[in-house]
């Protein structure tokens, strides 16, 4: 788990089994002065005392042990509602529709552009608008 200093007060949680994705996102958010924490497994996040203070969750869809969909479902079953962005290297329109129907805020294809990701994050943080990016 890595922590960056925050200027905005928003804390973004990243769950991805690929260390290079985590590091890239941490670098991006650090350059913006936004705090971010990474977890390489969904279970690490679920067991974390940090879970309740996240303002946004970015998670990979396909991970060992538990998918991003399963993580989102477990959070909802615990009555934990964190605006969620799903990232996937294997986008499917049926999965996108399912994700948005469940309440996931954005479903993005990997690799996505920095602008696309930041637009989606702005849409989920307080004061933003929900755009449902694909």
C-alpha cells in the first residue's frame, strides 16, 4: 500500500494486480496533489481499515482471487458505496452495460488516455457529473 500527500482532500483507492498500473496511477495522482492508496488484491482492500475513507475506487476487472465486479458487489453487500471506476483490458459491451446498471460510474478500456481517466474521476468526485464513459 502506498500513500501520497493530498492537497484536495480526495483519496483515490486503486486495486490492480499489475504493479506497473498501480505505480503509473500513483505517479499521475501525486503530480496532481491527490492522495492515492494502492492494493494489489481486492481482499487487501476489503480487510483494510482505510476502506471507509475512500472517495473513489479504481479497480481492474480481471484479477486473481476476486474480480472487480465481485469486489464492487461485496462493497455494496456491506453497504459501502464508493464511486467506482472499472478498468479492463478485455472490454465487452455486455460487461459495460452490466457495470453501469449495477451502479459502477465508469467502465474504461485499458489502456485509457489520461484525459479520459481524469474526466471520469472528476465525474465521480463531489461536485462532478456522471458521464458513464466507456
